[in-house]
C-alpha cells in the first residue's frame, strides 16, 4: 500500500507539471528575445577650420548617422541649422565678425569648426579720392593689397552712385565707380569702405555740382550824387536768375574803393543803413547778388555818392518802408501782387529820439522783429510791406490814471494821447483819430475828418509803440459810420518787466498786434472762472464779426430738426458751440492724429468767461502771451495773409508750411507765482486774468 501511494503522488506531480506548461508535444518553455546590438554614434566635420572675411561665406561637410543641430558664435550665421545623417552647412560672416566657433551637436557628441578672420593685409588706394562731373560718368582707382579685401557701399547709398565693381577680391585690382546724373547745384561726397581683416581704408567720391547760372548784376543803385543823408536807404533793381534761384543781396561800402564793409545780406531790394555815415564824405558803393550756389555771385558796377552835413533825423510824419521795395512790391514773392501792409508808429517820442537809428527806430524795429520771430508770421514774412511813421510828441512817456486822456491824473503831452488805466488794469486808450491820421500818410491820403481814412486803413493794422516802461497793452477795434470796416490799433509800451515770465514787450506785442490787430483773434483767457458767457454779449460778438473781427464769422445756431449745432463761420478762434462737431476748428480736430498738432478739441473758457464759450487748444498766445498761437489761430492768420495777397488758402498748403504744430512753451504769465515752469502746451494751462493777474486753473 505504501508503495502504490508513492507512485500515485509522483504520477500526479508529473501530470500537474505537464498541465501547467501547456502540455502536449510542443514543449514546456517560453522563448527569450534576441537583444538589438548598440549603434555607434558617428559625427565628424570637414574641414575643421574656415577663414572668412567680413561678409564672406564658406562651407563645411558633416558626416553623421544621427540627427544634429548647428549653432554659431555671435557675428556669424549658418544654414541649415539642423539636419540628419550627412550634410553641408554654409557659414556667413557678418561685416564686423572677427572670429568664432560653429558647433555641431548630435545625440551625445559634438564637434566644432573654428572660424578665423583672414590675416590683415596692408591696403593702398591710388588715388584716394576721385571727382566725377554732375553728368553721368565713371572713374577708377586701384587697390593694392597683399591679401583678401572687400568693399562696403555707403548706407544709405546716394541715388547717383549706380555701381562699384568688383566688390571683393584678393591682391591688386582696378575698381570702377559708375555714377548717374546729379542735378543739385552744390557738390556732394560719399565714401567707400575697403577692408582687409582689421585694416580699413576709405575712398572718397565727389560728385560735382550741376552747372549754375549766376544772377544778373544789380543795376540802378541809389543813392548817387551829393548831399546824401548820413542815414540813408540803399536801393537797387532786382537781379534775375535763369535757374529761378532765390537771390540775396549784400551791400558793400568803402571810402577808398579798396577796403570794403559789408552789411547783412537781405532778400529785399533796399536796405536802410542804421548807423550814421561820415558827413561830407565820398563813398564807393556796390551790391553783390548771390543765389547761394557755387559760381552764383555777381557784383554790380561801383557807384559813388557824397554825404552832406544835414538830415540825420526823421521828420514829423515821415514814412519809410522797412526793408521793402520803394514801390511797396515784394520782389522775391512775385505772386504777391498785394502785400499785407503793416503800420508801425510810436507815441511819447520827442524829436531828439527820432535820430535815424536812434531810440524810435530801435524800439520799433524790435517790435517788428518780435512779430516775425513766431509762426505763421515768420514763414510768411515776405508777404508783408511794413511801414514806419514818425510822430513827434511834445513830452516823453505815457499818461496814466484813466484810459481817457482828459480824465488822466498824470497827463503827458504826447501826439496820440496814449493813457494807461493804472492800478491792476492793463487797459490803454488813445486818440484813435490822430493815430489814423498819421497812419494814413502811408497811403498818401490827407486827413479829411470823415470815413475815407477808415476805408483806406481797414485791414491795415496799426501798432503804436509807446515810450514807456509798464506792463500793459490794449488793442482797439474802431468802426466807422455807414457800415465801414473797422480799424485795429494795438498799443504796447516799448519797455516793461519780462524777467521769468511772458510779460515782456515782445510777448505783449505779439498778443495785441499779432493776435488781435492782425489776426483779429479773440482773447482766450478767463477772468470769471465759473461764470457763463452772458447772452447779451453775443450781440456785441456778432457786431464785431460783421465788421471783420473774428474774420467775418457768424454765431453758431441750434438745428432743432437734426438736433445738432451748426456754424457757418470760417475762422473764429473762439466759439459758443458746445460740441466739436459744431466748432469751426472741427477740420483740425479731426486731423489731430495725422497732422500731429496736440490736443485740438473743445476746451472751456475764452473771452474772460470760463463757461459757455470755448477755444480749440489748451494754450496759446491769446491766453497768456506765450510765443505760440494755437493751430486754428495760425490757420486764421494764414488765411488773412493769403487772401490779402490775392491767393487762395488751402488746408494742405497751410499744413505743409506750418512749422509750429508741435512747439511747446511754458505757461507762466507775468507776475504769476506758483505757475509751473516749462509747462507743455499739451498739458493744462494757467489761464490769466489780465486785469488782476490772478491765475486760474481750468478743470
């Protein structure tokens, strides 16, 4: 029994073993996979070094059985930057590259190519410069070099430089420079850069100026003869220029026809001498016409004159043109048949102050120059004929205590009875009829006590410069009977405090004369900061518009049908329209981004009131005398100048010559403490009450 059991157990073991292995005839074990043998990474480059000059390219080969990437030191570029297996890579050196490494990285290996610059070779250029005529042509020069070299063209390349060949090489070579036509009348230069390694040479190419025709010589020189005033006006006939170049004239004066003294060049055909010439002396005199280009100077014949011993002062009522032709025409602006006439005179100047070149001349000239230092007057200077009129006063200075001379408590016996209100006021009054009488002498009209003078003087503004030291200023718009146009009279003391502010004479004159008198602009400052513009004032507003103030414009009106404001006035710098769409400066507001002028829109406050009346920009000469008129004021002044000259104003023409659109100035006003210095006009301005000089910040 025991033996049988043993066999059974053994048999059972065998049977179980067979069953667990799947049994049968197929065997009882699982196959083991055959391992893949390791692949040996292969990565090499050839060649392992490259020599590249700046701007040159070279190649190397990659032998590999894996994927790879390529990187290069700064100053070099590679292509391609990645790949697999075998390939070719191009390396390009930048213009200033001086050496580096290109690295090729595979799966686990990396190799490199060393890049070096060619050894610097000495460079000699023969010649080192050439000159080529203005017409199309060519020139050559030789590079003598013991190594490789490259040529780099100027950047930007001038249009007339058409080609340079060859641009690179090794050893000596002849280089050809080809040029096209050059039409400018001033010669120009450019440079080629020749490099060999670290060595650099520059070759100069000069393109000669196009042929220039000199102007004809000036003729008709005056004065001539004897007894010439020691303060005299030199005049001559205009030269002509076949190239239509602008001509400047220089007056030359000599006592011996050998040693010459020259005056400042002018574009006019007359020049007043500001200093006394020697009495009873013979002078040699000539005029040089210059078109500003090479070979463009022509001298007149020399004439002589002899000074006398008298007439060194203005006569009462004497009229002279300020650097304008004696007939009132303007030579260099041939399309300006009707120059805009400005009249400068003075009050409180006694006879001893009227010496030619003396105090009257100097202070009036200062006022003339002040106006034409800012735009748009500066650019359109040649559109004006400027008259100076002498008026003798029995006493020097200015009355005070009232704008009515009869009521003044400090009466000064002056020609025009200019009288300052006094106290905190800047107001000045004058005898407007007497001013008009003297101003009318510019046109040869005798005073007749009627409106003829006003007819002649309408649109010819008058500047009365007062021999006084006081911060004040007033423009008077005076209308005649029977619908006559108004006459503008701007009064400005010739000397008053200006330190650290815009209260000086020049600033006040630009506001009163350039703004009110010539531009017919309204004030933009605020006196009643929180008060609305009174309805009753609108009738006065309309009255002056109809006479010419604010440029013959009309008040805006409400269109109930379309629920919009509309305006048919063209040039007014202040308005009652409460929306930009109804404002007359809408055109410029729409162009703020493209035009570049800043902050043109609807800004509350003008004509002394802070509410219900608007201006176009934050800051302007019409607020606090800064030397800048806002964009729309400049447009208005421009229109008046062009229309007076018989020309048609256009927005495109205005913009093309508007050189003040991005100007900015501080906004501090006279005697105003706490105003921010150097404040930009695009920021909130300080609006000034001109009577009490109180600053108001517009919100």
